[in-house]
C-alpha cells in the first residue's frame, strides 16, 4: 500500500492486534513512536496515552488542539474465518478505491483516527501545539475515556477522529447504557424419547448498533426466539447468539428437543418460517440462512417453565428504533439492541444496549427491558453507562471547520449528530469548556466483517484536517 503517510500508518496499525481490553501491543507501538520521533508522551493508569507535538515557531500563540482517537477495535469475523485477534494481524485487501479485511472487521474504526494523529505528529503542518489523545477500550465500555483526567491534555479544542462520513461534521452523539439480565436454573435431565435438533440463524448483515440500527436489518436472536416461540412442546438445551453489545447480532443457534409425534409438523413449520424470513429480509440481509439439523440427545436441559418464560421474554424484547428525533431530520433519537445471549452450565446472560440523545428516554427503555426479564426471574444490572454530547451550533471550532470546507470544496458540509456513541460526552464531564467536533472518512459496515474504508476519502479528510489545523494555527 502506497497512498501517502496516513495510509502507510494505517497499514502498520492493521498488523498490530488490538482487541478491546487487550491494547498492550498498540500502547507499546505508540510509546515507541513517541521516543523514535523525540516527542513527549504520557500514559495514565488506565492505559490512555497522550503524545504532544510542540507548536510551529510561527504559531506559538495559537490555541492547542487535541486530536482524539481510540486504540481498540471491534473483533468480529465470518464463521469460517480462523483468527486469534489477540495475536494475529488483520489481513487486508484493496478492491478499487476501497480497503477491506479478509473475513474480519477491518479496524478502520478507529485505526484511521490513530493514523491521522500519527501523521499530524510527524508531517510538516504549520500549527500550534497538537496533543494526540489515544484512549483504550472504547468499544466495550468507554472505560478509557471515563478515566481521562482534566490534566491529561491542555487544549480546549478537540477534534474526535471517530466519525465515518466524509463531508459531514458531527457535533453531538447519543448516550448509552447496557442492560444485562442473568437467568439461573437447576438443570434437568432431557427426555430421552424426544427427537433433538439444532437450529442455526446465520449470514446476517449485522453492523453497528448505533450507526445502522435504523436500516431494519435482521437480528439473529429475535429470529431465533420467534421460531422457538411457535413450538408448543419444546425442551430447550442450549441457546447462544451475538457477541458484542454495540453490534447487531449476525449469528444465533439453539439445541432443542420435541416429541417424536411433532417432528413432521415442526419441520413443515420451519420450512414455511425459513421462506418467510428470507423473503422479509431479502433487501437488508441478502445472505441470511436458516438451517434445522438433527442432533444427538442432550444430557441436560433448561427446566420447561424457565425455558418458556425465557423464550417469551426474548420474543417480546424491544429491538431497533424506538423514536426518531423531532428536531434533527433523519436522526434516530432512541434505540435498543438485543445484542447477545451467552449460556453457561446453569445460567444465561442476555446483553442489551440502549442509546438515546435523551437521558430520560435512555433510562426509560432500559427500565422497561429490565422489568421484562425480571418477570421471568432474572437478575438485572445496568453497566457501562455513558452520556450523550449535546450539539453546540455556536461552536467556534465548528465555524472554522465549516469555513475551511467551503474554501476547499466550494460547498457547506453536512452538520449534525450521530446515534453512535462517541467519547466526547465523557471528556465534557471533566472539561466542560471543551469545544469539539468529530470528522472522518467514508467507512461502511463498521463492527462487521463487511467493514471497508474508501482510500480517496481517507486522503481527502487528511488534507481537510491539515487545513483546519493550519487555520487554527494562524489564530493569535
């Protein structure tokens, strides 16, 4: 890959394993980068790193600018792909103007933000002080951003590099909270006379549960629950589905048993359900597949009363867009994602994620989902809560970014908010005076193996960022 400094840095970053909560190789790389380029760096107890480039001599009186990105990436893969995300690099390929990964997430979210920061630290830009803040664990709880102190950086202007649409400036985002339900039971012996099957839901498009929740894509867990709820006499042995709270689940499966007399009826019911589901999602999930295969007898199963209540709750659980914004056109205001079900020997954890620009609506949906699962005996907790970031239409940084865009491209950029979660709201908690925007290149399919980044867009956004930094550098 030879497309300029940003893409060269991005290629190097794809070779560094960096799943959430395992960013040690990325931290080592960044600290070595600072040493090699004689830049000052500091690391806090959470593992966040800030690398500082001193101002150009002609810009010593200009305001300092913070460029912010996160080190970790969502690690999703196709079912047939073999990879250890903690040790193996991402395999990339270029098709036309786009960079893809082979069977996994690409990590452009937010590897490209890291690449922009590294280029800003080393390229010849006439700018004031540049502080590059790299946070950990953004994707699974924003724990790095939550730990950032007011002393971690100096600048009062912050450009978040975690946006995914060229020509758009993000000025606000939704907050979120995870609502996690755990149901426990004493396993019972599975009826030996039953006939057992494995049902698998696979090949869904998935995607980012904030940026793509409004697209109406299929949720594998909801499809699984919908089918199981149709079977009257059922013994449920195992359930699983999804992976990450911020990804729309693409795969789910269950092992269940039924009386031999019901086998033909259930097979016919499955055939009809399969056709209906494929037809329903032919536009949003063209590669969806459903299979029902014979399975050997399972030794243990979930008690029937627990299983019935659990399936009913999963089937009734809200999922998708709850409300659209009445103020910002086409912006999702509130949503919820039934993200994952993970079964252990005698318990099942159900993870959901609620997002909203309204704090009251965020917690109201969380409460309703908690009450649903509590009715079937679950213990429910809320965790990984993060605040939204309210837009400021009078932001001086925003006005600068608009002016630069109009000068460079002869058109006003789109200005709006995102339903995705950004770390900006957390920085605002410790530094209320911060003036912030978020920008980034064209990235599609984030949080899924379909993730891709447009090369020409990445380069144009780099040029745009440089112009913004130089314009700020001219201010005294």
